[in-house]
C-alpha cells in the first residue's frame, strides 16, 4: 500500500468513527514514541512483589503464583475466542484448545521451578504467615473451569447424582467439588478460607456461571454439526485439554505439595486447612470436562493412567 492509499484508508477509517482525520493526525505531532517498558508496564509489574517475611525464597513463591495468574488470564482469553464465536469450525476450535493446552503444559513444568527453587525449611517458616490464604482462592482458575464444561461435571462426586441439571446456579455453586476443601457438609460450617473467598467472589462466580451456561466449551462442542463433532483432530484436542488440566496439571500440583506438606509421620495441612491429598488427587474428585469423549474404563481409572 503506497502513501496515498494509506492516507485514504486512514481517512475512511476515522470518518466511520466520526473522528476528524485532521485532529487525529495533529495528535500524532505531539505523541511520544512508545517504549517497551511503557507498553509492558514493566515498572508497575515489578513493583507487585511484596514479601511478608524475611525468608528470601518467599519471593519465588509470590512471583511463581503471579505468573500462574497471568497464564490463567491468557487461557480465559483463548477460551473466549471459542465460547463467544457465533460460528466455529473444527480447525479454529482445535487451534485454541491446543493453545490453552500449551499454556497448561507451561504451568505443569513450572512446578519444578518452584519445587526446586524454594528451600523446604524456608517455605515452612513463611507459610504460616499466609494463613488462611491459599491457591484454592484463585478466582481465574475457577472461571476456567466454569467456562470449560457444564456445571454438573463440577459438582462434588458425592452429590452429582442428586443434583438436578435444572437446579439453580446457587444450589450448584453450593455443591461444587472444591467446596469440600473449605466446608463440613455434616455441620454446614465453612472455614475462614471459604468465607473470605465467597465474600469476595460468590456473586461474580454465579453471574459467570450463568453467562457461560450455554457457551462453555462443552456446550459449544455439542452445538457443532455432527460431522464436525466427529472430527478426529478436534476430539484429540478436546481429550488432550481435558487430560492436561484435570490430570497432568493437578498431579503436578499434587506432587509439588507433597514435597512441602508431606512427611514421614503426618502430612501438614494446607494453609487453608484442607486435606490437600483428597482435595487435589483426581481419582477422588473425578473432575472431567468432556466425559462423553472417554471410555467407561478410562473414566473409572481417571487420575491413575
């Protein structure tokens, strides 16, 4: 495109926006050149690490989890490229699923960075200053789950057969699998961990659940023409994503927790107070985003293969 064509295209663009092209061009005379540090907001980003203790390795813990949250944001961005598309092809669906899976691959391998990058004795010194905070309270991760599958697949396995798919969003929320990490179902008593989490996010979660009820990845897949649903590459991408998130990623988390919380005599509680082994291990939770894409045998052995 030559200079005249470029200027004409710019003029047409701003005419459609109702902005005089002369004003826009004059503004360019006074604008500053963009720099890497301004565009990435480096100073702001590097000012977000504030340790609570004198233990040097706490900085590793903070930055590791901040990187996780940035990757979660990227994952939600990719999910929306599918969930909010009016029409979606098998190729586009697969492309975004594989992008998401690669982000989770990074998350899985990154546990080694934290696992080998923190001394156990330092972690055990600073961990109690974090109580009752917990990675359990990652709102973005919960949104990834809501945006990936139908709510029935996120219900605690103990109650799944008793929950009507037409149940209210609040009732579904009250029986989500991760509630078990902060709630005694016999007494109804909730831990401080869960109370604080709900105070901050419950309303937002219920709205998000409702928004994605008909456009989550599972529903979008089921809305595709039958011949597209049978696309082998798409099915492979769906299964890969499901396994990566609900087995590979979870087990990487589980094994990392084992190094710091496991012991020869008795496991330590997580900072939120949960029985982390039963909360984390996929064989207990049986969380599967797309159960219809797995065999009966695979589902029965979920988390052990």
